C-alpha cells in the first residue's frame, strides 16, 4: 500500500481538486471513483490484462487537468475534422462541451444531445438512471480515475421509435496545455438509444501533431429493444499522445449494435470494449483496424457477453505494424449457461511489415452452454513474396506492390464500413502513413 501511495503522489493534487457540486448521487459517484483509484493505483505488467502493455510513461508523468479554452478553433477548423456532410455535431474541447462549435439544432423528434454536465440537471431522471451503470470500476483503475475527474462530456438520448437521418458526430479535441506540463482530459460519453430507434454515431479523437497529452475516455451505450446503433470510433491523435478508452455496451432484446474502430495515432493506445447481449435475439458486430509504426503501441481488449439465447456476434480486428511497433489483441467471448443457440465468430489478423514489429494475440472462448456455434482464430504474418513477385511481373514497382497488398489486407475491414465518407478518409490516412510504417 505504501508503494501505491508514493506512486500516486503526483496525481493526488488532481484527485483533491476533482469537480465538486451537483446532485448528491453524482458527488458520491465521483468520491467512490477517487477512492477506488487511490486503492488500485495504475495497472502494471503484473496485472494479467496489462501484462503486455506498460503504461509507466503515463503513471510516472505529470499531467495538468485541461481547460476548455481553444481560441484557435473555429467553424472552418472544426469542419475540416469531420467526415463528409455533418449537419449534427457535438464538439468537446479538452473534456468540456463547446456550444459555439456544436450544431445540435434540428435533431428534433425529442432527441436530447449536448453537454453531459448540463444534462445532469436538465435530464436528471435519465442521467441518474444510466450514468455509471455499465462502467464498473471495481477492478478498473483508469475507469475509476475518469469517474472521479470527468467534468463534462457528450450526452445523447434518442427517444423510442426515433430514426436519425444523418450521423451524429462527437468530436473530442485536445489542445496544447498553457503551461509546460502536458494536459489531461477525462471525457465521458453517455448514449441512450430508446426502443426501436435507429442512429449512427461517430466518435473522433484528434489533437495537434507532435503534442504530448493524455486522453482518458469512457463511453456508455444503452441500446433499447429492437434499436439499431451503428457506432464509429476514429482515434487519430498525436503520435506523442496517450489514449486510454473504454466503451461499455448493453443491448436489449433484438437490438443491433455495431462498432467500427480505427486506431491511427497515439504513442500508447488502449481500447477496451465490453458488450453485454442481455436480450434474446440481440446482435453485436465489432470491427477494428489499427496502424502503428515507430515504437508505438496499440492494445485492443474486447469482451462480448452472450447472456441470453439466440444472440449473434461477429468480430474481426486487423492490424498493420511497421518499424518497432507493438500490438496486443485480447478478444473474449463469454456464453452463459442459458444462452443457447448462440452464434459467435471472432477473427484477429496482424500484418508485420518489419522484422522488429510484434503482436501478442489471445483469442478466448468461455462457453457454459451446449447448443452453440462459436469459432475464433488468430493469424500473424508478413507480406507474401510470391504475391509481390506476381504484381511486379505485371509492371508495379516493389513499393506499389507492397502498398497494393496492404490495402487489400485492410480492405477486409474497410469494405464493411457503411459510412462512405468515413471509409474514404480512413483510406487516405492509411495511404499517407504506409510509407512510414514500412520502414524497419
């Protein structure tokens, strides 16, 4: 315990200055988060879920809580960070809602969207019912830290039967700290999709090139009975930044939730996704693509919990690693005893562009029912020399042949992306970063 206290000493000022006020239930939640983080401390490589991911560069650093000021951001700058026509958007700057940069008018049909801090009072019945219900922090130190320090974030409540005609963009922007100490943003997102509603939601995380900062994000998504939620996450932060995020999903009867995750930036990146299929006939799709070069690290942990019968899940994660980059993939599928007729598929594949790149992959199945169809698999390899030779014999250069094969590898995930402007933008980033990733 003494070692934990000493290690957390630089973080005590932030915990002591955590947000105060608001309803009693919210302050109790923050206090419990602070107490739990103080007890747990930062995870280390001795923890099973973190044994391949060393976050001591975060734990041993000093970060100052970010403020919401960003005078250089304007309408034109924000529009350039979005994908295609985006009439609806919520902009969060350094963890705080930016009303002047957000466009939420016209959503209509009773949809509530905007600042989570405002929703705590104006939508008190909904927020109190859902906030913190999924993001359990009994053993999750960084979720506890977010719970203690989050001041604001994004709030979306879609009533029963409402269909959003356009995607809703949630743009999270980190800006350089005013002092020499890097900034830290603890951002929270709460999405409640009512029964039979339909929506497409895009989460984008960006920051200035070369800047060092820490983003600690927690997203909770409740998908009502018969609802459809297509979720997209694009993490395109500075290659000097640290990004730790968790998404918690609860799907009701016949609900359909899909997530498409793209990790394209960050020095150390950790994405946790936990989905509970808690209604008969629910369906979940998790697709992911990550690209890392240099000495960067990308860690994806997913868990799909089949809690009821006749549920389906489909998961495919692919990684492209160059230089001395490292990746971790841990995918778990749990089928509970009563979850008969489960159909679950999981695939993880990684393409290593250099001899110094590496990945630790661990697919897992925990099955407690007997009438199920479950498959999982992992494959790690390099580019096929014979395929490269064939393409070169058709007139392509060595670099062109390699890029052609890499884009075909990534296309298995990109082609599953129904939001075309986003697919085009991710492909453009991929093309720009591939020459750098190909360097050993």
